[in-house]
C-alpha cells in the first residue's frame, strides 16, 4: 500500500497550488446542495481536496447507509474509507484510481466531462456488499489545477454476481465509455510464479534456493523484481495480490 500511496502523492505533487487563490467559499456553497443530494439519492457523498489532501466534506448518512463510523471518518479520513474496502479489491481499485488521475492530469480538457465509475466490495456492518462509486471533478482552481473531487457511493444492484473490481471511464455528456487508461496487468515469469508460490507456503529464501537449485542471491533478486512488478511492499502482500488476480498460473 505504501508504494501505491507514494505514487498517488507524486501525482498530487505534480500540481502547483497557490493557497491564496483557493476560495473555500465555493465549497461552502456546494455543501447545502450536496447534503440535499445525499438525502434524495440515498448516496454517501464526499468531497476530496487535492491541495489539503483530505476529505473536506462527508455526508452524515454514511452511518445509516453503510454503517460507517462518522467519528472514524473525521479522525482517520482516507485511511478509514480504505480500511472498509475488501482486501482483495483495494489494490486494484487504488491502481485504477491512480491511472485515472494521471490520465485526467494529462488531459484536463476532458476532465470536466468525465466520471470514473468503480464497482467493488466494502465492509458494511460486518458483511461485504458490492457498491458503485462515481468520481468526478467538482472544482478547478484559478490556475486550472484539479482541486476538489466529488464522490458518490451507492449500493450496487449487482450483489452476488462475482467478486473483484470493475472500473470504467464515462463521458457523461456524450454517454461514451472511454478506453480505461490502465496499464496492462503485470505479468510474472514462470520462475517468479514458482518462487512466489513457495513464498506463499511459508518457505524462506534459503529453502527456496535449495529446492530450486539456485543461489539465495538469485532468489532474493527475483523477490525484489516481484515486489517492483506488483507494487507490493512485502512478499505476503505480493502473494495476496497475485493470487487474487490469477497471476500464479
């Protein structure tokens, strides 16, 4: 998770905000409308501030819709929302979000008309339910930076229809579904798959080296490459991600 978070932070760093140009009265004018929309649509609504790097609005009904703790949201912010995502879904979801943000930063002329739509699983009061989350740009700053982003979270009608994440980029003015800007799913060589399977069985590098008749240095080199390919912070995280994505053959 730390690797993906660093990548996200680097994207945010690519925008140069001038704090004196950020007019937060704009946000205050949005809040009554967003509160009403959350009530009418029965959606959990948040606003994320790309400059402050935190949520600056969260609708009260997250507690009744998804059994989220409002105090937890206020104190933990993004970490609270991430912690409710199914562990097999969050890495793919985060990858897709980063890819979409990079795409929009490189194509800001499209950003006002585009929504990122994700379907995934969250813990809603002790059980996982599928949800649909829609992201779009709410406000740019005066310099054209993507400043405030809007999220709407709803229970998906596709309960029990399969696991995993589904993402698409929609031009909501034309109805066109855009090609999703995600790089190809990482692939592992046969040797990397073999080593990762052994890691998943609890084998140490020395044991793997003995079993495969290769040096410990070679095993550790493969381990490092696996972590880099999967953007994983440790070997067990890599095992979980690769297993969930069917990368182990």
